């Protein structure tokens, strides 16, 4: 196998010796296998995965932010030298309040979309289509014996070719 970056031959190494490119996935790509995830990367992806918002999580996060604000105010006013570091509790407070409000708004938007989709599905109920009854004296559709075969596309072309005779 060769390095996809610099075309240097590689022999079962993880990095190219010339350019330093990561070539550990090249054998898997050549065989068509999916890359294998190690256990350390699974936890990292799970932690940052988008979770389904819920009212309980939104309320918990919001009130956690309120708790941080109360703790910051208590530190600022009741502890000596609390003014020096008590303000730092406002950072997680506003972050938690923002996450809680954002989750709640996302839930409300999802509910609104579901309602609109449901109303759209209910509004469109196709009317049953019945064929109109034939009126007396009307012509009916032609039968297959009345249809004629379509003409050939090649016939007019060959007629034009036959009409022109080369001079000898």
C-alpha cells in the first residue's frame, strides 16, 4: 500500500515516514470495513450528543441558574471579601438560565410544528374520485381494435436517403 498524501510505500505503520500523515485507516478503507471506535471516544461522543429536550430538564436547569444567582448574592453581601470572587457565580448562573430557557423554547417550537403538521394532515383529506357516468349519446372510449400502430421514425429518414442518388 501507498500513502495517500505522498505516495510513499507504507508497510503496516500508523504514520507515513516521509510526510507524517495518519495512514492507520488506509487498510480498512481498502477492504471496505468501517472504522472501529475505541472505548475512550464513545464516552466523548455520548456526552456531547444532542439530547431530547424535556420540560423537567429545562426547569431543573433554569432553577439551578436561579440557585447560582442566590449563592452569588449571598457571597457578595455576607462574606468578607466576597466581592472579590463572589461575582464568578454569575457566570454559571446565566449559562444555566440561558440553557433552561432555550430548552423550553425548543420544546414549544417542536410542539408548534407538530400541531401545524397535524393540522396540515387533517386539512388535506382528498375527496373520493368517482368516474362520471356516461351521458346518453356520448361516444365511449375507443377500443384497442380502433387504435392504429404508430409510424416508424426511420421510414421518413430512409426515404430521404433513397431520393438522393450519388453521381457516378
